[in-house]
C-alpha cells in the first residue's frame, strides 16, 4: 500500500511546530480565509452566470462545501499535522495530490496578490503591478515567518474589519430597499438568456465555491492547534456557518440594490452598492476590501508554507524545506520556497486565469480527500477523532464531479499541465526511495 512508503516518523529529535492556536484563533483563521477576496470580487461574476438571484448559488456552494469540509474535519483530527491534504492523500494513494494542493496554494496566493494590485488599490494610488506584488509578498512572508500565533492575531483584527465591510453592504442594501430605490423582484430571477435555471445555479455555484474553499488552508495548522480533536470541528463548522450566513445576506443586498447588469460589469461589485446608497466614502470601503484581500493572501501563504514543510518532512520535497527559525519555530525555508513562485505567477497571470485554475485544482484535491476518508477508515489514527457518516464523503465526491463538469475546456487544459507536473514530481521521490531501499538490501546481502 502507498502509505507503507511514507515517512511518518514521530522521532522526538525531529523539530516540531509549536502548538499555540486556541479554538477561537482557529475559528478566526478559517473565517478570515473564507471571508477573503472571493465575495468582494466574485459577486458580479456569479450574477453574470446565474442572474439576479445571486443568493441561490451562494447557498448551494455553501452546502456543497460543507460535504467536503466534513471529510477534512475527520482527517484533520485523525492526523493532526502539517501537510494537510498532501499527508492524507499520501497515506491513502501516494504523493501526487500533495503537489496538486501545493500548486493550488501558490496559485491562490498569486491570484490574491494580483487582486490586491488592482482596482481597489487604484482608488488610492496607481503603482506598477510588479512593484506592488514584490512589496506585498515580501511583507506577507515576513509576517508569516514571525509566527503563526502573531499571524492569526493579525487575522482576527483583519477578519473583524472584513465582517464590518460586509455588514455595511447588507445595511446599505436594506436602506436602498426601504427608500424605494432597489428591486426585490431580482431576488427570484434565476437563469440567463443562454441558460435555464438549473444550469444557471450550477454555473454560479462553481464561481461561488471559490468563496468558501478557504477552509482547506486550516488543516495545515492542525499541528499547531491545541487539542485539535475538539477544536477543529467546532472552529470549522462554526466559521463556515458564519461565512455562509454573511454571504447569503450580502448576495441578497447586492442583487436587490444594484441592477444585475451593473454587478456583472463591475470588478468591484460591492462598491456599486456603496455608490448607489451613498453615505459611505468609497475609499473607506476600498480600504476594507484591501484588508480582505491581504488577509486571504496571508492565510493562504501560511497554508502553502506549512504544506511544503509537511511534504518535505514526509520526504516528498527536499529536506532543506524543514528548516525552522530557532526561536520562532516557523518554517522559513518553506515560506521562501513558496513565495518565489507565487511572485512569478502574480507577475505573469491575470486574476481570472489564476482563480479559475485554482478552483479546478481544488476540486481535484477535494475529490481525492473525500476518497481518502473512506480508504483510511481501516486505520485507527488519533483515538477519539471526529468521524462523519460515510454518506457525506460519497456526496462530497459527487459534488466535486458535478462542479468540475461546469468548468470551461481551456481551464481544463491549463490545469492538466499543472497536474502533469505534479505527477512527474510525485514520481521522483518514489524512485529515489526505491533506489535507496535497493541499495540498503544490496549492502545487507553483501555484508
């Protein structure tokens, strides 16, 4: 079986990450990542795909995300260690999924970096994208290296700001309706001239799904969480319930307050609600949106670096990536190794291209994780871990396949290249291990 080849040593001499995250900090970590850039930039694209009833695909995406989140809750409490999806998939099938997840984390960081350098920032200053990307990613890397506790404390503040911004949108939307300037009839309009209602919901749900997938990053800090068996499920489902409620309210407010075609044309759709209602300076809301994007990028960067660290510890990446800062106990080498390719992608790709590639990569990873839950049922893992009914991973599998069928062919082609690279990278450590095993056997035979 594949897991027999995996290095999962618990040698006490091996450097370990520090357990500093409480349930509250983990809750805000997940909520902050889920409430990242997605809802601030994607509501217009969801409206394009589904029509005025934006809240329907948002709610559908939440329910589909909860299916896979249940699988993560079981695996994160069963195997509470850095590496997340990579570790689970390696135990069940081998290392390919880990490289796919690592690619998704780097692509996501790049997309958010590109988003930070876009329209919301231009409300204050116009700077070259390259300069913004370099400064932005260097600052995030330094915050990440300082420590996960410090990073998550900063995330608590940023998450409260994000929630405040979304609450402003909800209140302004309600105010527009009360003064008679909105149109509540748009909330029941599903479908477009090209799509019927069912196809519109699915098409919009694929885009809305991006707004919820931030929960995946949290499994990579399970090793740094106090009592993950109890803390992780509470934080995960609490954060998703909070985010889902906020998103549905925002979708209702935006759609009722602003014509669907206006939302669809805008790269800052929630700003359209602010413009329509008045009373709130657009620059203030732009600042809130920038905090949301930066916070999402920080948390994704934490995920990618911990994933690289966990994969290196499993022998899937060079051992140099397991190096930690002596006092901070943070994986500085992995942080540097994931920041450089993110910068390269941010300088060469658009937000739309990077975001669509990310969604498909995550659907592939989620499909593997939902399967891994069932395959790994034969292993005991951490005693008393969280366990979900088997029907939920099965439904999670079906949801990933269903959403993947809605992804455009050109996105599949781009993602196929990434998956091909991941497969090649996965073969290298396996071949190296087999050669080492053969050399050891030959040495023993010769002795």
